[in-house]
C-alpha cells in the first residue's frame, strides 16, 4: 500500500516562526485532554460507548463516521466535541477537513475531463500549461497526467516551501496559476531543481507527492477554462447534494470541526483552520455523511440518485492497478489498502480500496471492500500520537 505523506505536527513550530506568507505565530488554544469528558449529554448505544472510551484513552476530541453497503449509508456516528473550549458537539452535518482524501475528489474532476476528451492521461502535461514542464535532469521524458495521478511523475514535495507558506484561518492567497508557475518555472520564487524533483526520471519509480495534485487541479482549470473550485462545486458537490469546499470562504466555518494536536502528553493545541499552496491535495471539508455519499457514488459506478459524476468504465479504471511493477496497489489516486487486515478480521481479506489522510489536527480514512460492498468513512479532529488509534476505531465500527 502506498504511504501517503502526512503533514507533521512540527508544522506548528514552523508557522510560529512566521515564515513567508504565514499569518505570524498561530493561535494555540490549549485545553487539558481530561476536559474532554463529560461527553455531550445524550443516550449512547454500545458501539458509541466503545468509541467514546477509545477517544478518551487516546485524547480524540471529536469523531464522525459512516458505514456504507452497496451504495447506501447504513449507519452514521457523530461523537465528542467539534470545539472543546466552546463545548460545541460534533453533529451529523459537522464538516471535517479531509486531508489527503481530498485527492480522490480532485482526481474525479480530472477524470471527468478525460471522459470529455479535454485531457489525455498519457499526453505531455505541458500541453495544458502556459509554461514548459520538464525534469531538469531528464528533459527528454515527458511528465503525464497519469504519472501525476499515480505518484510516479518524479515531482517532489519541497516541505520547506509547503510548510513555510502554510496560512492560518484564511485561504491560501495565491491562485493555482500563480503558485504553480512559482513552483515549476526557473524564474519562480519556489523553484528548486534539487528540491522540487526526485533524482529519478518520470515514470521510473513512485514517491507520494502532494504538489502533483495541485498541478493536476491547475491542468483541470486550464483544460476546462473554469476555476478548479467551480469545477468541484458544479461537477461533484452540487450533483451529489454535498455541502463543502476546498476554500474556507466556500464553507460555514462555524460548522467545521476545530483541529487539535496533542502536545506534552496531555494538552490539546489547535493550529486553527489552515490552508497551503497545494490545497487541492488536502483542504476539502465535508461531513462524514457527505463523504460517505461520495463513496456510494463510486460503489454505484459513478451514479447516485440519478446524478452521474463518472462513467462506470472510468470508475473501474481508477480502481485498477496502473503499473504493478512500480506499485502493486496504486490506481488512479485511489489505492488498494491493507489498513483493515487487522481491524476487520475475516472481513479484512477482501479487495479494499480507498484513501487516508493526515494534517495537523486531522486524521481521516475512506475504505471500501469491492468484494462485499462494505465501506467505512472515519474522520477525527486530532493528529494521534500513533496511527494505531485509527485501526482501533475502525475495528469498533466494523464489529457492529
């Protein structure tokens, strides 16, 4: 299974240093983890009590989850606190930042344009850009949209840039056009041939890359002649009746779960709602129910309740290993996952596909067993000390 890059909690220290474009030192609201209890007052069933016990043990403030089967949501959960300090509970419509699960929505928009003939997966990506894009050491090997979707483009995340331009409680100020030109052209302020590209040639290996999905979003903008955010809203969110968006100005921030990071063993610190240069790779905010609805659309071959977002053959292609020699589990953005081998017991032996995500104060999972039709979405508003808590929560959800 590919190992997605999770943005480290050390980002708090980076932002505190007020690097370029950052909004100065972040607000670091803190609360003692034991203050998570008592939980919001209401009746809880046995599964919810088990989830709450795990949340308390691992200092998880809030959780939203949903179970699906064959294109229908069978159960949803909303537990704990969306805002600990203000005692705002997680509700069914609470939005969570999806982190890298956002890439599956970005990929959906790209594949819609592939279906329309506006993007060729195997063409030189420079065809869709206003600037030439070549690996500095391997200029004769074109970079293609398929490579971007499968993390085999040789483009590299320069974390000094990505973390250094992180912003708090506002949208990232540069357009995709501005940030992609700054990152990929020799005259750009984020250009570095050593830091922005791997040593190997495009298509030769795989290495998880966030900036590649920002570039894909820009390719979609150029191919469609519309802003990326408009494409997402009009071609994915509105057809499926989902409420959310990649940009903070697109959502009701009061409905977004506040992210928290655990520090010094017993303190929850919030980095605030944040944005970054490669926002199409990780800042989509949706509720668990709406993300589960998006998953159901994929389970149903790209159509749900009369709204089609992709053709069945496109969904099948995205959930197909693209090059087993490079990576035996990587589809187009989606990948085959072994995350549930332990959590699901015998059910973990199926053909599980999905994506996970992690940002400061965020941990997310979206998984679907194509054999049984079972699927699960899990969203929490904390960055766990270790990822075992995600397995434990998934196990509790799937035991019901």
